[in-house]
C-alpha cells in the first residue's frame, strides 16, 4: 500500500465517522440533465477543468479557442481533447447552495436568506439546485427548476441553532456531486468557523482537490470576533481558490448585486476543458495541473491538480 493510498484510507474512515451526525434528506425529484455540446463524463482517465481567463485589467476574456490555452500536468504538456468556449453552449450546469444555519450565524440569518434567494433569481438556467443546510447536522436535498417555490420556502423556514459542521457539509455535497455529469458550481454562505466536523481542514482540502467542483464562498464575517475573523477569511479563501473559485466578503445586502454580477459573469465566461492524462501510472498520487494562456497578458484561474487513479 502506497503512502497516498494510506492517506486516502484514513480520510475515508474519518469522513464515514461523521455519518451519525448527518441527515440525508431524500432528493425531492429525479432530474434528468441534458447537455448541449460534448458530454463530459466522469471517468478516471478524463480530467475535466473549469477555466476562467482575465486580462491585466481583470476583465473576463470569452473569445479564446483551444489554440489559445495549454495544459501542463506535472510540467508535461497535455493534449486538449474537449473544449467549450465560455460564451457558448456547454455541458449541463448543476448548482449547489450551502447555507450555514448554526448558532454563530444568528445575527446573519436574515442576510443569508436574502442573499441566497437573490442569487437563485440571477441564475435560472441550472438544470437542478442541490441545497445543503448545516448546523450540528447536515441536510441535503436536490430540486429541479420547476420546484423553485418549494426551494425558496425551505430557505425561508430555516432558523439558526446548534454547532457548525462546515467541513462535513462540504464533504456531503462533494459526495453527491460526484455522480453528476457537467459543470458543478456551488456557493457556500458561512462565517468560515467550524466547531463540529469529524473531518479536518487538511482532509477537506484533499476532498476538494479530488473533485471537479468550482466553489464560491460568501463570507459573512461582520459579526465575528476580531481575534478569529482573519483566520476564517483565510480558510474560506483557501477552500474557494483550490477549486478555481473565489471568496467574497460583503458587509451589507446592498453589496450583493455587485458580488453576484461578478460570480454570474465568471460562471458564464468559464471555459470547460478536458484531457486524457499522458501519465499511465495508477498510483493515486497528486498530479499538479497548470493551465496557461499563450498570450502573456492573460491570467488563468483553474483548479490546481487532481489525484490520479489508483489500482492495487
């Protein structure tokens, strides 16, 4: 057994240990996802990447072609097999919404509800929405767009209480998202604190690295203690950036419109790339991935790698 495999076995056991505290709500409906363009199936030999490109001014660039981007795995150039332009039709979009409803969010619950509902009204082309709300327990359910009213009612009924199982909640979402084909975008509304989870932050980072989810964090830190605020901000930034996403820290509802404009614009402009790794080893090791733009004036944001397949 390799060192990598041992780490993953430990991680799996740690995650399973949190199950007594997790409430799995049956999915509200069975949603059939249809995608335009190429199908990006979840296969061990196919590496999918969501890629955002900006120029030096920070403006999104949406008119690139496969010849404008290069993929390197552990320093070796790879061949792009699939490419969908950010402005064009692409794989089905699956949206995730994570709501921290623990006691520490008490003063921010109204903000959280308003913020999440407002976001859902700005992105209506997702084939489904997976909602995960968490305190001491984690509860998950998936809704189709036709069940939007029921989804909104679920959010409105939430009340703050209990401890915070943030890391476990993200793990539960990633587990469900692993079976979905297409693009997976998740927004998490939280103060960044965790007081309950069975898995640690390093273990969560490994789960995020192994996923093809892009995560955006809306950090609500206005009512947090100054002694922990910076640490919580750094944690949310790490969680988002390792997936190729971004963290935002609005202090008032009036700031949400500009935040959502940025998030939605990035989602709309995101390229979807896929390649088959030239590395044929099945050792489960971490593989560093870098997407580069041929033009030197462009900046690229994407997840930074993945764990390769493992065969004993």
